[in-house]
C-alpha cells in the first residue's frame, strides 16, 4: 500500500512540474508603465467627396488632395530637417512619431532611432516589444505646415516631447508630373508607408511618464 501511495505521489509531482508557470514573464512583456489613453493610437477620419475640406487646393504650385483628417498624440522620437529635393519645397521636416508602447521611454530607450533620406530607421539589440507592435506604433510623417504659426511651432518642438499634431493626410501632384502619395494606414511598412500631413495645429503636451 505504501508503495502505491509513493507511486501516485510521484505521478502527481511529475504533472505539477509539467504545468505551465503563469508567473513567467514573456520575452516581449517587460514591466512597463501602462500607456495613457490619449497616446494609444492616432485618430483618423475619412473625408467625403462632398465635404468642402475634401476639395483639392493649391500650395506653392503643388496640388494637394486631402484624403483624411488625422490627429496624432505621440512622442516625437525624431525630427529631421530636409533642404534638398522636390519634397522639401513643401515639407522641410519629417517627424518620427511613436504612440502606444512606442511613446514609453522604458521601451524607446532600448531602441536606436534615426532618420535619413525621408526614411525612419530603428535598430535594437533585443526587441522590448513584438516587432509588429513596434512597426504599427510608430511612423515617419512628412510635415507640410499650413501656416506661419505651425512653422514656428515645428522649429520649437524637441525630440522627446509629447506632442499633439493635427491636420489632413494629403496626396501631392504638380503639373510637370511630380507626385507624392500619403499612406492611409498604420499597418504598412517600407516604401510608401509614410504619412504626408498638412499640419494645421501642433501643441506640446505634458509628459505622462
């Protein structure tokens, strides 16, 4: 009888050893501060063709076609000034913006971020969050300032600031055949994944972290 109990006890201990440990930390789940609600994702609203603000308009001899209204509340991960190329005529700055986990310095401090050639680049020795989450929680945005006040505010904001920037996503055309199209989703990566933002409003917000 004692031997039977010993065998049964060994079996029970074997299955307890096999059971998953629910307290084990996932590879991509560091103990990070929860993301405040305003920083969770950009808000995008489609424009109807019948709306007045959906009509194309002329800016510096370029035709801008509004595609959607968009509002970013995000951390400014990078800010790059451009002076050469057709694109710089309209958009002298690119903003690398991060929201969700990519607004959290506990995450971004582990990621090397750079900008060049109108691209946003990142590198990490070890991913602090899943790659897909990283790619869909940050974007390189080509900024077209709508007025002098926005231009001045763009020059004042610094990398690391929490900013709110709003306006319209636009496609750009010119009569000589030049074109520049905006991305319409945060799910894309690579060529064509950048947003072209006709920025009408920009503010610096308190940092919640």
